[in-house]
């Protein structure tokens, strides 16, 4: 009985394996065909996607370039606004600081560095060799500038000397560039009662209604105005010494109205009522350099 049971089980196993083999062998063909169709479909889908992506990429390239240009413009605008705001803030702060008492005290005590002094000495030597300015006038002007540059808040670019020991027909207004030592010459008139037409200055005075050329050190203003009577363009002048401290103030306040202005009579060596008159064609060049600069009126005193 036992042997019969074993034979039956072995036959059953063989039949099941054969059936399984038959089942597995038949669908392989169908599966491979189905897979091929799926792969074809996938490839077609990928090709369509790639084509659409290429089209999109072309569009996005143009769009991205335009967007980048827009972003750059916006960034530049923001940067400009930020700079302008920072500049305006700095200007306000500096204006407040310059008006403060601490700044004024510091300016009075402040002096030039040794490097600045060396530079000025070099320019002084260069100018004295190059030009025919009166040596005494040049020396006085540079020494005053060294001692009072910060006290009087003078310009660091230019220094002017009106050498009235020269004749009026010559160019006797010397504007010195304090950075490179260049000298610019221009004609300048003297007062009516200071000397003859086209001649030298024989007399000078800082008194009111004297109609003579004033002498000493002056600081030139920064605002260009126009006279009421004759419409001359002018720059204001302020006396820096005891002898000429009232020069430049209005006559109603007990001062003497002296300015740097343009006039046609300067071409022929004409005379003013004491003002520093220059030729009209020299206005733009002279005014641009004389703003806040030291002007030394040297009459031989």
C-alpha cells in the first residue's frame, strides 16, 4: 500500500510541473509584443515631450532675457536711489556739522600737515621761478594761506594775487593752482583815485567813499549775483584783517561795498570806484576759480 501512494504522488508532481511549463511558455510571446508596444508608446510620448520642451525653452530664453534686462534696470534704479539718498543724508549731516560750534572750534585750532606744507613750498618755488609776481607779495600770500587755511575755511584749489605794482594795461591778476603750480593771468582795474588810466597804483585805502583800491587779504564769496544799476555780474568779497574788516559789507551797515565784477572799461585800462573789476570775457574762468579763494590785493604796502 505504501508503494502505491508514493507512485501516485510522483505522478501528480510531474503533471503539475508540465502544466506550469505550458502556462509559462505560452504568454511570453504576448508579453514581449505588449512590451514592445508600450516602449513605442513611451518613446513617442518622450519625443512629443522633448519637442514641446524645446519650443518652451526657446520661448523661455527670450522671456528670460527680457526679464533679466528688466531686473537689471530695476536694480540700477534702486542703486541710484540708494546713492542719492545716502548723498543727501551726508550733505545734511555735513551741513549741520559745519554749522556746529565744535566744528568751528576745531577749524580754528586745525593746522596744515607737514606734507601739505612741503607741497605748498614746492609750488611757491615753482611759481616764483616761472612768473614775474612781486616776491614780497607772493611770500606774504603763501604764509598767510598756510596759517589761515582752516581758520578762514579758504579754498584748497586756488590762490589769487592782484599785483597792483604792475601797470593796468598788463595782466596783473594772478590765479595760482595749488595742486600743480599753474598760473593764470588776467587784467584787473584799480580805483579812480589810486592812479592814472592804464598806470600803476600810487595810493590805496580801505576807507568808505575813498574810490581807491583796497589792500590786504580778502575771501571771495561763492554766489554769483547781478548789480542793480548796471547789471554787472559779481562775486562778493570779505576783508580778513583788522584794516579791511569793513570792506565787503553793505554801506547801510557802515561798510564799504567792494565786489569782484565784470566791466568793459577794463580792456582799455579803465578805472573803477575801488572794486576788483575784470573783463567780461574772463568772467566764467575767473569766477569758477575765485570762489571761496584767498585774494591778496598788494599795492606795495
